[in-house]
């Protein structure tokens, strides 16, 4: 068996040029894992945060990495080998997965490569109605939207708060999605509509036609209108953007409403939220193959579709990261192997 493969590795933290396409050791399949020959890789924000060494975090939170490391979590491909104790998958199965997240958040899960050994519990059969490019774009973004809005699906401690995140009923409610044109946002719009919500999508103007086509009932161009000036009486806000002034969403929510923060770091409005009787909650998305399988059935049924922003060859991962740093990403960026 060939013991090397092509991979994109980091030998230092830094800008996109730090990503090096080169030969790397081919992983062995481990007990309770499957070896996947990767066809496509979905990019996600943790990829560029780790590439950069999580410099936005306090020094004590930054990774103490052992180089070289391989970024990436989201893959779609074909099973080449099955480890001891695995009975639910077979060689030749087409699968997709978010691999070892957040367990390998600070070290890289190994997806920017031709092969990966992944826990069978993180794997789902690839939806038959979509190709590997679209299947690779799905896992982290769809699981994030699903675990925030539909079903948390685990009892692990919440790194962002002392209480368990709990999705809220959406049928008949008004839901505002901030960052609706992005990877998580455009899937969250569709899940909320599937659950019977009236959905207001917030994004840049270039996304309006797409988001209305995906089911948004109302659209706000954040570049021309401040959300807090144009809407009121919202039941739930899902903020998929983060950053400064997340507190502004408290002013558009009903008493008893909820603000869900995909990236809660920097939120300082907890006292005001309590006065307004608004629940503010976040959670960390976690790998879950069974849940991914449940969520991706919606792709086969045509209820949800994933939008591809751009596709790059694996060897051009640095260019893909440069694209990720540009403005107005619409959907997901994918590497083709």
C-alpha cells in the first residue's frame, strides 16, 4: 500500500502563503474508524483561524501546535478501509463528515489531504442526490444551523456558558438571520422555513435574489439599512456573523425572545438581556454522524440546498483562503481533490 499522499500542511502559523502542498504520510485506519479517500473538502472559519494561530484570542488560549499540521474538518469521499469494530460502513461507501470537531480545534483534523482516517461515529452516507463538491460543503455549516435551531444532540459541557443551549419552537414565529448569505446563514434560512417560521434575511444586496429563492420572506441589505431601525417584535435572532455591537439585536426582540450567537465572543449585553427577559445563548458545534445523516436527508428531498461560492484544486488551498478573506462570500468555498 502506498504510504504517502498529497496534502496541504502548515509548518508555521501565518497568512495563506503558509499553506504548503506537499507529500505527507498517509494515515492508517484505526479501530472504530474508517479510511476515506477524499474527493472534496469544505472550508470553514476555524480553518483560517487555526492557520493564523488564533491570534484574535488571548495568548493563553492560543494553540501550542506541533508542526507540520493539516487543517480542515469537512470531507466527502469514498471509504477505502474499515477499522476494527466498524460494522455500519463498508469499503466503497460514499460518505461525508465533519471530522473530530471541536476535539482537534487547535491541532487540525487532517482534511486538506487525499485521505483521512475518521471516527465512524462522525461519518454519514453521502446524500445520493448531490455530488461530492456539495456534500463536502455541508457538514459544519449544516450541523451548526441544526444544533442551534433544531436539535442540540449532545450533552457535552458548553464552553460559552454555564447552561445547555436549547433550540426554541419556530413554527409561526418570526426569525431574523444575520449573515444569511454565508455558509451557516443560507442553510439556517432554509431550516427555519422548513420549521414554519417567517424569515427575515440580513445580508449584502448581491444575496437578495438567492435568499428570496431559498425562502426568505423579507430581505434587509445591512449596507443600506440598520436592522434595529427597520424591524421590531422578532421572536428569534440567529447572528451568524459576530463581531462588534451584537447587543443591537436586543432592541428588535420581543420580551421572552431569544438571541442565538454563533460567535458570542465580545457580547456584553447580558444585563440588558435579562432586563428585557431575552434569552441569549450559544453553543459549540460538535461532530455527529447520526445527526448529519438526519439533516442531510433534507438535501435529498430538495427541502434544503447548499450554495457553492467557488471551487479550487487542493493544490491551490492558499488561493481558497484568500477568497475566504474577501468580502461578500455567497455560500461555501470547496477544495476539489
